[in-house]
C-alpha cells in the first residue's frame, strides 16, 4: 500500500469517527444555541440549509451503505417528488391557517387555554414543544401503521416505499400526508401555545428528521435516549413488516421507549417491496389498495 493510499485511508477513517461520534450532537447543540440567543427565522433556515448540505456531502464521501448512493437521475427524480410534495404541504398549511388554526386559536383564547410556561428558559421551551408535538405525531404515526385505511388514505406508504434512504427522504412524503402531518400542530398549539419558539422548534425538528433518514454511521448510545437516530428510524423503514411497526418517533424516540414500541436492531432491507415503485405508482398509492 502506497503512502498516499495509507494517508487517504487514515483521513477517511478519521472523518468517519468524527461524524459517528459528534455530527448529531453538534447539530442539535447548535440548533438549541440559536434558540438560546433568540436567532431569527432566517438564521434558523440558513442553519438547516448549511447542515443539510454538510450531511449530503458526508453521504457522498463516506456513506454507511455505498449501495444506497443515488445516481444523478435518481436524485433529480426524488427532488421533483419532494418539491411537489412541499408545494402541496405549503398550500395545505395555508388552508389550515385560514380555517382550523384560526378557529382553534380563537377558541383557545376564549377558554384561556394558553398555559405555555413562557418563564422557562427558551431551550427548555423548545424541548417541551418538540416532545409534545412528537407525542401527538407518535399516535398518528402508530395508527397509520396499524389501521389499513389510514395507511392508504394518508399516503404514508409512499414514504416507506423508497429502497435507498438519504437525508432528502426526510421530506419525501405523499402530498396528501400534509393534512395529517400538520394537524398535530393545531392540537398542541390549541392546548399549550408556544408559538414564540416556533422557529427554533422547526430548526431542531428539521435537523433531527434529516439525520434520522441519513445514510451515515451515527452513534445512538447517548443522543439516542431522547432523540431519534438513523439506526432507529431506518429500522422503522424495514421491509420486514414486524420491524417497521417499531420506532414510530420520527424525531423523538422517548415515546417509543415509554409505550413499548422501541427496538434497537440491525436492518437488512428497506421499502415495502423488493423493488421501489415508480413515482407514478407512489402518487397513486392513496387511491389504490
């Protein structure tokens, strides 16, 4: 082995170790630090964008599963799917804000339900809304796997159909699922409030969701007691039915630990079949058995 090859191997190994031990903790701490200093929404968006680019670069250079590397065509197709889903998500959110969110906010004010602990440190407020929203989402997510009609109607099967996972898959949801993914925000906002830490909450949630789908070797020993790691979430994407019915927490794994659906195990294959469906089939999933 040449000196250049040994040096390249040494650098690659060192990079893998740094990513394994520190990438997720650093990004989580950075997100909470921005919350602590009361950073603007634009700052949080910039942070998530830069973090996503860094994660993607690591996925290209040191992937956990080289066979999951996507070709340029596969990445472009997935990006189109994500853009269409994102556009639908934005329209659904606008619809909710003009109707359900507004109605529930007025009702919450009339009933004096805003019990948000605004006197708490901001970091604790972010973690509270983070875990509270995930509590509601946990039960929706679990129901969508247990009830066949909800699995089909929500289009959640489309999110599980991908054979190669990466950070971009964090937002690869069927457009119709926006109705179900946004609704928990209305419930938590109705009961608690907490809009004051909205930007910081979105930042932390986005970073954790992207990491949970990433094709990287990440440590789960410490951070995985509360936050979802990709080892746990990739297991949720397992092609084996019984394995996919575990680890429903997309960003916060603590509810799985408390309600008996947590599982820490290796995952062989992901998806809902041996071959990934076409994108036409993905869009049609809610309308076919």
